[in-house]
C-alpha cells in the first residue's frame, strides 16, 4: 500500500477523473472546463479527440449517440471535413449539457431498479435509475449507441427489443439478482415471450432475458 495514494476519513475524493461523494459520482469540473472551452473543430484528429473525451464521460450523458449523430459523416473514409451548422449546433448542445451534468447515484443493494429504454431510427438509448429513501428517482447510468447498418433494417419492434438487450448486457453487473421495472413505450418482453416460435436473434435475446427478473411498466402509467 502506498500511503501517498490513500485517503481516510474524507467526504469526497477524486478518482480517475471523477469526484466521488456520499451523494454519488460527479464529473471532475476540470474535465468539463476543458470541453466547454473548446473552439469549433477543424480536423478529423480534433473530432476524434473530442469524441474520446465524450466516450470517457458517456455514462453521464443522456442520448450521447443521438447528440453525436451529425459528426458521423465527418468520420467516414475519404470524407471531406466540413464543419457545418448541424455539427456546430450538436457541438454547442453537448457543451451546454455538460455545464450542468447529472450526479449519478450509487445503487442501494436490495432496492428495485428502474430501466428506461428507447429505440430511435438510428440509435438506441437507455438509463438505469433507482428510487431513494424519499421516493425520488436517481439516475445510476446512461447508455446509448448508434445502430450498425444491418440493425437499421430491423422492424421497429425488434429495435425496441435490441434496446433492452443492449441495456441488460451493458448493465448486467447492476441487474443480476435485482428486481427491475422496465419502462418503455412498447412491451418488448411480451413480443419475445409470447411468440409461438423463436429463431435466430429473437431466440438468443429471449435466452438472455431469462437471467433477469424484469417486469414491464407502460410508459403512460409512470407518474411525472
């Protein structure tokens, strides 16, 4: 043990770019300042550096994949780097979001979890939450990713199923042995579990979900 790297009887500490407090995990303000002070990007190298910073903070950023969608064309092979209005608006939107970043709560063992999922035309999104002692929902983790070309062809309902599978696989260590309420516009569990026959990816997805104790709650039934 290195005494210089240890801290005892403290209420907060900085670890790997994050501030850990009793109320949860926050982004180190110096990291936020470095992003907020960035000027419009002028090259693919600068864009990749910017995206690398966002990937490091992805658990804090709602719908990161959707927010970064305007940058996708710039990263294509042999594409000319043209920083247009949509890129600048996305850039400013991300910086504005990070000026008031969320505090991610630490999970309370044994208390049910709440999983929100959504599937858009070109991306998937989810976030995991949990009610605190006052009954207020606290976010634990944000997730998102772009759909690959093959997934873009999936029917809308299968994209919703994929959003759920993406979330449970990424958050497996949070969700095993926990009761989970799934909140979504549609019910992917019913779609998978009530079909007379399953094959291919639907069968694989169904087997993955058998590991978890998930109950669907319609989005319209959620207060607030």
